[in-house]
C-alpha cells in the first residue's frame, strides 16, 4: 500500500477526491448538447470566480503559458509596445514570450521580493502622449518570490491617466485562492490555469476577455490558430470546440467552481489568509525571512523562505522528497538556492499545513540549521487555534 502525502509545491495543488472523480468520466460526444451541459456551467462558474458579469470566458486545452499566448496573440500586433514589470521568474517568462512574438517590451525592472509599483506604471503611461503602449501587463502573484501585487491600484493607475492600454493580468497562482475582481479592477484580460486555485490536474488555460479586449481582437494581427478566441467563441455557440476539448477536465472544472462557490469565495480567501498567516508565523519562529520584502507584498498562496547565507535552500527540497516523501518548491532564477517555497493554495486545511510546516522543520534540523524542532509548528498552531470554530469551517 502506498500513502500519499499532501504536496506543498505552489501548483499543481492537491486534488480533492470529488474532483478527481469528476475528471474520470466515460467518453461522450464532444459536439453535443451533453457536452454543452458541462461547458456552459463551467464558463458560468469561472465568470463567478473571476467576479465578472461581462467578460467572455475561454477555456483552452493548455496551461497558464498557453493562456499568456492567448492574451497576447489575440489582441496585439508585432512591433506593438507593451509595459510590464519583471519581479520574478514568471513575469520574466511572460516577458520572454512577448519578445518572441516580436512585441516591443518596455520592462520595469523590480527587485525580486517587491510588488509592482502602480505609481511607476502611471508615470510611464502619463508620459506616453503618442499612446504607443498598447497593453500593460501585471503578474498578480509572483509564484517564484511569494509576492502579491496590488492589481486594484494598478488598474486605478491605468485609468487615472486616461490611457487606453489594455490591462492584462496573470492570475495563475492567485485566482480561486485569493480575491480577484475582474470588473471592479478594470481588468481586460485575466489568465489562469486549472492546476492551482481550481485544484485540478494541469491541462486547461482559463481566460477572461473584457469587451475592450474582444474589440482589440479585430485589429490585432499576431498569428494565432489553436488559441484563436473567435474560433473558440463560434464553437461554444454550437456546444463544441474548434477541436477536441479535454472533456474530463472541464467536468472537473465545473465541479471545482461549485466547490469554491459552495464554500463561499470570502471563506475560501479567509482560509488561505489564515493558512498563510500560520506559515508566516512559523517562518518568523524559525528566525528566517520571507523573500517578500514587506507585509503588503505577502502572498496568501505561496511563501518563499530565505535560508541563511551559504546554505543551499534546494537541499531542503531534495531532503524533504527523499526522506519524508514531501514536495516543496525550489527557488527559481535569481533566487535559486536562496529560497525554498511552501505552496499553500488550493485544497488545503490548517491541519494539512501543519504537516508541511513540521516537515520543513525536520528537514532544516536534519541539515544542521539552528532551528528548534516544534517552534514553527507551535507558532502556526496558535494562529490556527484562533481561526473560526470547526463547525463554521466548510473546507
Ligand atoms: N504564471 C504564474 C504566476 C505561474 O505560477 C505559472 C506556473 O507556475 C505560470 C504563469 C505558467 O503556467 P503553466 O506552468 O501552467 O504554463
């Protein structure tokens, strides 16, 4: 018999049993009303999670990276200028994708550990009198550094200077676990995937397009075939895809949306805040620091934890996997070897989080770090004991 520990990588996340079952279904005709009875509720569910009444939702058989490509290729043309901050490995990869598509990328270099500066975006946009900048990109939650950016403020900054640039947001490691308000924040394109807040296996790129983004698809000339939103929209009207959809995953997505909405989005976000607060209490009890440089940047879905100078943080991840069968995330890019990451998003309870904290603690002690066994667990326990009474918890 093999026992499966929860994972603490920041996606793919733990898959609840009901979602695993929902993905495991017999073949159906994917060009039929039966498929429509999965597709349309899934689209509606995503719309509710994104908090939008107006956006067009698209679900591609792809991952978050395919979502980035969908956002760019449907709305922009080669040579267009875009504005984007680089503050971690994922914003870096989105930039790389844009450059490979021939976009002129204006990069706001940002310390890996800081959030995106809305003021800097506003300043650059206000100087762009020729309106060269066609899109502003922001990563809501930099998974590599555990840094959250204030998307509401960035949205307001774009509006405050009356600039017509489209506002595109990567919500891959936030949507479904942290609050995301597509309509209120003035987002034009939101990108996510199935394997994080939606608690499913990887395999779906999930997007929202505003009316303005849909209008931009008429003028954007970058090449797209697989990711063409108009082909997709035409398919939806006939309960079909322009090609073969990942039906089981979409059935799972439908269930995942129901699960999140049944728990109540505010409860989902509060649960993530509480779990993250416990992890942060443990980090501080260990005498360690987060990569995120200030509380306003602390992510509720992933904590990147700095280890002492001279210590290779990746050793913790390797040791946890080899000795305890537990998965944490390694540091990426600039912070490789300097941080290890505890993912705390998706299907997770306080008690599951305690097992991850306890494992990290054992690994650090095994590897000779000056940490007291039980110190982080005790600090997190105090946070979790103060959480809502068990009968009010709908996890
Ligand atoms: N954006 C962020 C913030 C991510 O964390 C990830 C993956 O972890 C991606 C984009 C890329 O998504 P995918 O690996 O699903 O292509």
